[in-house]
């Protein structure tokens, strides 16, 4: 069965510091998709990125970057020069083709990121 | 900006009451989901639907029920609320085929407190 582990429950940094959120996943499939979502205090989850298992290229979007490594089953998320507005709960999620589980995404437990001014 | 709406945003009710959480989306998505988010932040899939007249139970057993009479509407009902049902409930929709290869669009959630 698929599983997503976000070992960091809470991270607190001072504004402008770089911060990396870890995500480790488990799946038996060779084809799968990984996601990161942001949940601000308002409650809704906001989609940040999707990667498929065949694309290991790292991606950068502004201050955000993602490091996908199949060898370690990790999909880590780095925020460079963090800002107070980055404060939120961040979820890593997995979708694969098997496992017999229900449709939908399997989410990690989330990492609460606190950016202090 | 996602066009998926949940009402009520906040609800405080007494034990034994029947409640319905509403979820509507205007994107024409066939697939819709309900996630329960506990105070520890973890998200659990409790119901999903592939389209009209389709409802399936998710990974986490729930005493709630859902219906899908119209594409845009996916309400969740608790016949007799209990304090253990206190949680945040998040509705989502997707246009992607099975399994999910695309983005899930989420509503802002309904925070339910049962006294």
C-alpha cells in the first residue's frame, strides 16, 4: 500500500532563511504521481506542484524548488528566502495505479511551517 | 482560483442532531471527494464519487453518508452527530481520470464541532 511520510511536524525559522520540507514515499508501482499542497490558515488546500515518476528533473518556481530522487523515494520541497506569507501547513501527497486502495491522493501528515518576522 | 464551495464554514451543534455539509463545484468535474482532517492535521479520505449516482467509501471508515444526484453537488450527511465527529471536512474535485494524475481542487472546508 502507498504511504507518505513527512517526518517534520513543525518547523520554525526566521524570515529570509531557507527551509526544506522533507517527504518520503512508499509505493509498489513504477508509475505514480507526487504532489505538494499548501494549506494557509484560511483552510483550503492549494496545489503547488505535480511530478510523475518518470520525470526526475528538479523544478524551480520563483523561491520554491523541488528535489525528486527516486533512489531515496524522496520529494523534498525547499523555500528560499522565506517570507511570513509562506507560513502554512504543507502536505506531500502520492497517487499511484494500484494498491487496492480508494481513489484519491494519499497525503502525508503535513508539516506546519512557521516563518517568524 | 478554484470554483468549489463549502457551506457552512463553521458549525457548532449538539449531540444527536442531523447535519448536512454542502459542497458544490462549478467546474463540471466528474470526480469529487470528502476528506476529514483531524486536529493533528492529517487528511483522511472518507468518501468519493466518480460521477452522478456513484459513491464510494474511502480509506477511513466514517459514519457519514454522501449522495451525488447532480454533477456539481456532493453533500455529506451525519444522521446523528457525536463529539467524535468533531473535525474539519474538506471537499475536493478533479477532472483527471483514475487514478489521480492531476490536481485536486479543494474547498475552504467545514469545521464541525459537536458538543
